[in-house]
C-alpha cells in the first residue's frame, strides 16, 4: 500500500525489522502496524521520542525511533 508523500528506500540490512533496536518512522509504523502519518505526527508533537544519530561527517543523520520509545508511546495511548 503506497502512502502519498512517503519515500520508499531499499533496506540493505540483514537484521529483520522486528529484531532491530531502532527504525525510521516508516519502518516503525510497519513493524507496529500503524499509520505512518500518525507516527510522524506523534514525533512532531513530541509525544513520541526520536533521535538523529550523527553521520560520519558529524551532521545529523536520518530520524530514528527506538523500540523503547515506541513501546512507551503505545503504553501511554492505552492508558
């Protein structure tokens, strides 16, 4: 299912998505079966913690969401 405004990059990692410690917002939405727009909205409003690990050049890298942050966010929605 294609979502407008979502770029699809090829994933070259050998680690399965479900076993990773952090994902891009798109991957996190896929792992937890959520709408990517909802995940992005939660990040932009500060409800879901994310980080940008530095690249080799020291610049901020691509946005990532940790497994712990996703679990915390989902628990907070259930309460």
